[in-house]
């Protein structure tokens, strides 16, 4: 793999439409990212989705991770392809279920995802519910009790793992206590070191060893960065990503940024600068959800930063190795949607467990 392709393997990209039209096919073939993430705009039906995933895999020379955000409730992409997924409620309601029921539901969700061609679910959220006054996450949060978050999110991790789907804890080091939607602007967290140790950080500390991926937050944590005076999102913070997550918590899975096209990052340059900052902070993957143009610009910037030393070559090799281990874990030597019979069985299982809730 040449240096340009290796730089591309540090990227996840979005697709603009529900079909892989010739311009998107050419752009994807040129980019060759490590992963593709699909959103509502990409989803129309089960058959259309399976065709899209098959097309993505055909265009990509190397194995590619196909990802989605499927949490239930307000973040429920797959209800676009099957109304059954609309029965999956938000995390706050799921938290009323016993752990064995949660695991069974998420095992069924994972099997359905696998049959549709997905490899990664960017779930579960492990941000604490800080109450209605300061709660940007809302019902996506399980609870304000770290033990309850660990119980629920742990069941999700187990269910998805049983189905062969890679999960992702988000949003490190925690969005509990923020009252701003980072899709629109930078949130400022009141988190202190003590609060991280005793509350917000506990789900990450206790579950990280079971999570193939962790996603960073686009919030500023002045209480955790004593020497940092200018507002800087955690995604761009080496003390938080490399220091706190990697070194202190000992996390050795894949760290992925939240979407680098979000409004929280206004004032931090274009996609080229944002990607380099995220990788320099310790992220393995820079995520661009909107289209294929931004990640292509980011790829060229990553390559330039590796050449001039702004990005460390040794850390680049280590990041690619972590991604390689994730690919091996998911057995992507034979990727793609499973046969229709498998989808029908997975759907029946999902209907049974959701109906039992």
C-alpha cells in the first residue's frame, strides 16, 4: 500500500445520495477510505440498502467498514428501510429493561445490521443524563447514574459483539452537563477531574476494554485541561485523547472523531486542518459524514503532515495496526450482506424481542 492509500485508511466518509452514481463511484474509487457511514439520506429500502453496500464494497479495493448510527429513539436510521426498527425506543426507555432483555434486543439489532451489510454501529452513548437544565443529549442518555449506564451500555456491547458488529462508546470524555448541541456549536463542559473519576469517566473506564471503538466529543473541557486557555474541542486535544484515554485509561482500540463537519468546529479551519488536528491529538480515524470531497482534501493534508513531521510516522503505523486488528476481528475477508433467508430470520428475531418488550 503506497503512502497515499495509507493516509486514506485514516478516514471514514459519507455518501451524498441513496445510490452510488458515477461521480460518487469515481470519488470513492479514488479515495479508498477505511470506512463509509450511511445516514437517512442514503436509505430507502432493504433491497436498495443491500445494493448500495454491495456497490461500495465492489468499488473499494481493500476491505471497507460500513457504519451507521443506530441507537433507537431519535437516532434511528434504519426505520427508513423497515418500520420494525421504529419500535426500538430511546435509551432512557430502554434503561427500564433488565440486562438480559437489553442484550437480547441488541443481539437481534446486530444480526439485522449484519444481514444488511453493516460492520459498525456507532453506539452506545455513555454520556450521563445531567437533567433537563443541562442535557444536550436528552433521551439518548441512559441515566444520570454511572452504574446504570455501565449496566445498560454493557448489555448493548455484548449483544452487538454476539452478532459480529463493532460497537463504539461515545462521546469521550462525556457530554453530560453540556447544554449545547455540538452539531451547531462548541459545547463547554463543567467537568472536573473529580467528576470524571467518579461519574462521567466511569463508563469509559469500565467498558473500554470491551469496546472496539471510542468516539471523541466536540466539547471544550477547561476543567480537564488546566494549561489550555483557548477553547479547544476534546477531538483536537492531545492531553485528553492521547493522554487521558490512551495513556491513563489504557485504551488500545480504535479512536474515531465525531463528524469533523459539525458546527462545533467552526473557526478550526477546513477539513484539511481539522483532520490533521484530530489525528495529531490521537484519533485513529477522522470522520467526515457529509460527502466525499472533504475527506479527499483531508487525505492530502494527512499525507503532507506525515511528510513534514506534523504527524508522527510511528503513531501513524500504530493507528493503521489498530484498524487492521479491527478488520481482522470482524472477519472482513468475506464481507457483504448475508443471504435474504438470513435477513428474514434476523427480522423475525428482532420482531419477537421488540414485541416482548
